[in-house]
C-alpha cells in the first residue's frame, strides 16, 4: 500500500520506533516519497543527520505553521521527480527500440541482399552461362572445317537465345521492381498502391480491395516512399500473422492530413504485440510516419481482425492543390459573374 501514499510525516521519536527507522524502511522499499520529520526536541545536529539520511524536511512542533508550505513544496518536488523519471524511462525505452530497429533493419537489408544475390547467381548467372554455351555451339557450326551448316538449326538456336534473353530481362525487371517499383517514381503514390494491391492478391491469394478517395495527389518523393513502404509492411503483416481471407484498404484526405487505412478479417493483433518492443515491423511503420509528424494507430479485436490507421500531414504543395468545396465553387462563380458585369 505504500506506493499509494503521497507523503509521509513522522514524529522523530515514538515508543519502540522512530522516524529514522521509518526512513530506513522507505529506502529499502525503493519508493520515492516525500518524508517530513516533526519533533519538539530535535536538535540541529540530529536534524542535519536526518536530512543526510534522506529526509526531505524537518518541522519543529512549536513552528507548525511551516508544515503546510513544506508539504506543498515537497509534493511539487515529488511530482517533478516523477515526471523526470518518466521522461528518462521513455528516453531509455526509445533508445532501446531504436537500437532494436537499427539491428532489425540491418538484418532485413542483409536478407534482401542474400535473396537478390541468390537470384542473380542462380537464375541470371545460369542464363548467361547458357548464352555462352549457345554462342559456342553456333561458332563451332560456322567454322570453315565444318561445311555442313544447317540454316534451320542456326535459326532455331538463335531463337532459343532470344527467348533466354527475354527471360533474363524479365528477371532483371523483377529484381529492380522488388528493390523499388518504377511505377512509384513514374506515376506516383496512387498507381503504386493499386499495383501493390494487385501483387499482394496475386502472391498470397488473399482478396484485397483498395478504395481511393484521392484520385490526384501531389506528394513529394519522401512522403510517397514512406506511405508506400508502410502499406507494404501492413500487407506483409497480414500475410504473415493475420490468417485473414480479405483485406480492405483506403486512402483519403481529411483537411491537411492524408489517411491510409488497412482492415483485415483475421484473428486480430493482441495489445501485447502492439505495445511490444519486439514488434519491429510496427516500430518501423511508426518511425516512418513520425519523420513527417504523422502517427500510426493499431487496433485489434480477437477473432474480428485488425485495423491500422496512418495519418501523415500533407505538404504545402498538396494542401494548395486540394479541390475546392461546392461552397467555394459557388462563391467563385459569383465572383466571376460580378467581374463579367463590371467589365461590360
């Protein structure tokens, strides 16, 4: 019950017990509470020793008018100490999370390099080796000491080389798209989200619908990349953990904010995982949004799925490009009409 108290006031000397005994118990408990000693006989040396032992103040019984101000002061100081400890705990937690996130990102980066290296070595490397063997075959057939050159065989082999080169080119495009889809740079965020939605459904077999309430959007490259990567992480989490059969996503504008939402009908994320330090994918999403002053909200209900909401402030350019409301259109029409009347 001691942690429910706000302050302790103890008489210095009591039968079988003393304020110093109480102070010792308080220190052993590890609880930081203001401790004020009240006494009618305490001397200056004893008072100084009590303060060195951890008492916050002492009040003589013939000066009890000091008690109320002392209590108010110590309660204020205790609140400041509590807020400072909370800030230090949050800072320590944030540092631990950032260290874990940095290690996670490095691990993800190495895994991506390993996958790309394997694809280049196993598929592209084999294709190049095949081209070399095919060219050697053609060269052998075209040597002067080999007069029996069959034109049909050469044309067939050249056709096989062309087909192999097409496959190699497809592989290169696939690797480049996995690194960064060109559609994001060429056409912008909205088409990139549509493409990612189709790719997710094709790859996982999970039905995924994207509702776009923003048709045209002028976003800087950094925000577009952040939102696209967050969307990718959302869908990856659904595929890995949700056991869902359907996903519904939406992108809309609300005032100066851009809202991205993903809902699934899976098992629902637990509160422990939402708040857990090991949920590095969620932490990465939050860090991406935080770079632009945004937030990520996650809500899961057991057996009813998970909802992830991302809110990111729009840049000034996109705010200026916000379509006018019907009222604004009517006002503009009236101004245009009035201007036409004055110019007649």
